């Protein structure tokens, strides 16, 4: 394989989702083992909202929720902050490699409303459940926290309602027909693609250099950035989006991304289990109504917005303005949750237990229960695929009768 073939295959062509999500699961496992934390983003976005409030003179650091998520320092001094900066850098480099960066405006104003409102709802729900599609789902389930299963089931249900809601005529953009004299010629800009590929390489090398230099004096911060770059490359090149994983099951019947996510969690779980047996502490959260209500809101919100916490990040750096609004909504929603936490926590959170499946069923029992539940999830995804296409087949084959 020569350089051009290598470049086309690994840097420009989109990666297959199954191996990419499995790779993300493996990377998330090592991230947990090395840094002592887990792959998550909305907690840091909430801190960004706190810093914005501080900029306006609000003492957000005195709020209970910001004490809980530790509003200290800046993104440059926090593991989560450096990881997310790395993710944005990795996404941007990958998008430049494929010449996939272009400012694209939303097709209609209703899309902006959807993006902002959906982002706010998803951000609020994610932080109510103490995690998003990552911390409370993709990396939450391999951490053996029961709350992650509550969140996952509720998210699936919320996404079903979201899919039905977004199919309403209100959200269907009007199609404008335009008369033309001939078809537009397809244009390619090979010089632009080559320039952007080089810029992408410079961004990639720059992020690696930043991470390595930081690691000399602050190893965990530097490594967090390097892990973030890896996460960013994976989600952009494979277009990993948890919104599509849920939404596509209900609207198109496609379960490829959903099955890839289950496999990624299965691979991650055994790695997390190994680290826990060596003394690492998994992140266990409250298995209470907050996980269920948060999951419902999150599932509905991500489908309304059209993107989850990972989806909006890589699409935003690709130049899709719609997802800038989704990201802004996420920060607003998570900050609103911080504002209302003291009113919600006594009923929905504090009185409920943090249940670790490894402690409830024993180390190997908890691992077995986790894999059995993942198997059930995979079976349900396959069943939904078959059910959807069976119904589609019946609809096509059913003759239409006329009434007089």
C-alpha cells in the first residue's frame, strides 16, 4: 500500500463504526486506569457554565452542585478540561484530513429552535442523572453502576418520544423548488484538500506536542489531553453519535451504531473489572428517580436537538452551525440544573443508594450480570430491527383498495 492509498483509507475515508466504538471502549478503559477518572464531558461543560456565571459576578462556587462537581481551577488545570480540549483538537484534525470543514447554516429557523431547546433539555437531564451518553451510559455501564442501566433504559424511551415528536409537520422544513436550465457540474478542489490535510497534520502534531510537554510536569493532565485527541479522532472519523444509535432504531430500523455501542461497552467492562480488582474505584452514582427522569429528558432532548454530547462536538468543528447552538444549549441546561439542584436533590437524589453491581452480586456475579444485561440489550436491538423491517415489508406488500 503506497502513501496515497494509506492516506485515503485511514485519513480520509470514514472508519467503520464497530471497530471504532470498540477502540473507544478500550481507550476509555485505559483512561480510567491511568487517570483515575472516566470519559465524560457534561460535567466539564457544567463547570464552563459556572465560570461564565463567575465572570458576571455570580459566586457559583458556593452552589451545592458546583461544590459536588468541584468548580476549582480552569479547564487547563483539570483532567476533564484538558481531555475535552484534546477532543476538540482531535476532531478538528480529523475533519481537516478529510476536507470535511465547511460553514453550513441551518436550513430553517425552526432548526435553531430545536438545537437550542433540545440542547437545554439534554444538558439538564444529563446533569440530573450525573452523566450523559458517556458517564451515565457508555462508560457508566462498564463501571458497574446500576444508575447507568436506569439511565440507558429511560434514554431509549425518551428517544422514542423524541423521534415521534420531531416527525410532526412543524419540524419538517419546506421544500423550495427552483427551475434550472441544466444540472450543476460536480466540482472538486484537490489543491484545497491537500492544503487542509497538511493543516490537519499540523493541528494533530501540535496537540500531541502540547500533551507531551504538559505531561513532563503534570503527567495526568498531559495524558488526559492525549487521550482526548484519540477520542476526538475516533468520534469524527467514525461519526460516532449516540443520538443516531437510538433515533435510527425507531425511524429507520437501523441498529448498526447501537450494536457497536453495546460491543464497545462489553469490551470496556472486562478492562474496568480488571482495574477494579487491582484497587481502582469505579464511579458509582445514585440509582434513584434522577437517573430515570434525567434519562427521559436526555433521550428526548438529543433527538430534538439532533445531536448528543459527542455528536455535537465533532459536527461543530466541521462547521455545522446548528451544532454550535446545541453545544450552547447543553451548557445552559446543565447550568440550570446546578441552579435548581438544591430543590431537586432532596427528593430525587439524596435518599437513594449508590448501587455497585460488583458489591451487590459479588465481583464475578456483578460482571456476569452486566454481560447478561448487555446480551439482552443486543437481542432487543436485533429484535427491533427485524420488527421494523417486517412491518415495512407488510406495508409495501399490502395492496391499496379504492372505495367508491
